[in-house]
C-alpha cells in the first residue's frame, strides 16, 4: 500500500488545536488495538500488519504531531509528553474505554509515558496490554546513528538544510536487516512522508526526544517495572540501534515480561521487514492475554 492510499483510509481530527491524521477501522464492539508509530516516519509503518490484525480487532492509529500527514509546526518544542497528551485526547474523542497498545521506536517512548500515567491511575481509558517493538526503551543502550547525534547537536539546523533524499536513504537502510533492506520504492515512500507539509525543516526539532529519554529515564523505566498489565517485546535482533543488546538490557533490569519474540536477521522495522512473523507473534501474545483474562473470570 502506498502512502497516498493509506491517507485515503483516514481522516483529520482537531486535537488540542492541531490537525492530526487518524485511521480508525473496525466495529465499536470489537477489542481495540492502539498503534503508535516511530521516528521519522508515520502510521503508514503499520500497513503491512494491518490486514492480519484487522481480521480480529478494531485498529486505531495516528500520525503524531510533526509526522506524516499531520500538522508540522516549525516554531514548536516537540516533546514526548505532548505526544502522549495528544494520544489521550484521541482516546477521549473516540470514546475508547479498554484497549491494547502496540508501539514502535519513538512510539515506545510515548507508550512508556502513557503507561506511567496508567500505573498512577491518571491515564485516559484502561490499557489491557502493551507490546513494544524495537525502540530506545533505555537511553543507556540506545545506539543512535551519527546523523541523529548531529541533528541533536548545535549543528542540527545546518545539517538539516544540507540533508537530502540520498543521505536519508543511506541512514534508513543502515537500520534494516542485511537481507530485508528497503527497495527504492519503499525509500521513496518514506521520504514522501517526511517531506509532506514541508516536514524536513523540523527534523532537528523532532530529534529532541533523545534528550527527553535521558531526562525522564527513571520514570519511563519504572513505567515498565510497575506495569499492572501484560508486557510483550518483539525485537529485530539485527537492529544496530535497539536490537539484541536492548533485549539483553531488558533482562538485566529484570523487568516484567509476559512474552518475548526475537527475530534473527531482522532490523529496526520488524513490522515492515517481517510483517507475517510480527503479526503471528503479536497474535500469539494476544491469545495469551485473552486466555489469562478468561482464567480470572468467575465460574458460572
């Protein structure tokens, strides 16, 4: 599915004063999954696993502020907490009461902040489970690309001006698995999402999430440690940014984990590189969650 086809499946919602692109497919009475995408792309990242998950679930996703088809204000301090606020606004607008969460990359960090609020009894709606794909859950193990580090530095605005599709393609390809690199069309689609609404000009503003991760590290790791819901991790082991070394750190910290699937030779975008495997593993986790819920129900 191309990004323009994806755009036709969604609509724009005014949330906290911004026009944000939302895709909401399914029935009101179906169990719901809220999907939270990563940096630097958009909700289109979910399109390959969408059909499989949609067979059983209502699916809701959104291009976050500064991403994809959503608003991309230039003079703005982008922050993880604000992205979490916007997701909570969406949950309230759609009337979501109980739902599961599937997150990737930057979206993992947004999910960690939302989970912290859930643990404190202050979140919007009630989470039933959370599954993390590759992402910087722990800043001490996040191996940022040189491009990301430079964007975060005082040279960020200059680098942003000098960057082009060629440098973007090179950086994106580095984080994919050795046998699952994006082809020319896929790279063009990623680039189109970045460039929509003149989005390239805010790259150095969006990358500040790396500072947020360091600043709020204790809160966001504690969110997982104190989770009252099942937690899953599906990880592409070959990811140079947050692959097998991130899973190792998860284990070192002895964080609660209901389900783990490690995908050898798969990189940072498992839902794109190995869509069938990710969908199958995720549904396996969801079936475990459902079975556990049934065991807790009183016998009739």
